[in-house]
C-alpha cells in the first residue's frame, strides 16, 4: 500500500513497514505475515489472540522493507473464526526516486 502522491509518496518508493494495528474479534489465533509481491521476502508477525469483544486494538511490530507488500492473515484450526473491522498499517518511505538501470 504505497503512500498517496498527495502526501508525497510515489509508487517507486521503498517503504519500511513498521507495525500493524487491527480491530479484530473472533475465536482462536490469527496468524499474520508480511509478504513481498514477488513472494521472495516474508516476515511472520506475532499472532493476534482473538476474543469475542476485544475492547482494544492490539499492535504488532514489524521490520519489513519492500517497494510493495501484502499482509496475510489466516487461522489454522477448523473451528476458528474472525472478523476484521479495521486495519492500520504503519509505514515510512526509506528511499525515493527508485529506478533500475540496465547496462547494455
């Protein structure tokens, strides 16, 4: 999720994804990981322990650097259920004006 151009971001920026905050309720554990779009890099985050009425929005720290990324959430048991009401991703541009140069 790149920073919008109106806020100074560009699609070419390399981002540092620092944290994820979620409002999620359910039962069981929600396992989370960041994945680069080409699926080369990944980082497993601490699972969210879900409750019926959480009352707060827990934050999970991350240290993921990528131009773009995906956030995956899943459960592993058959009887686990969840509902995500809000996701907040904390990121900061590290490098701008990224371009690749091919020597021919």
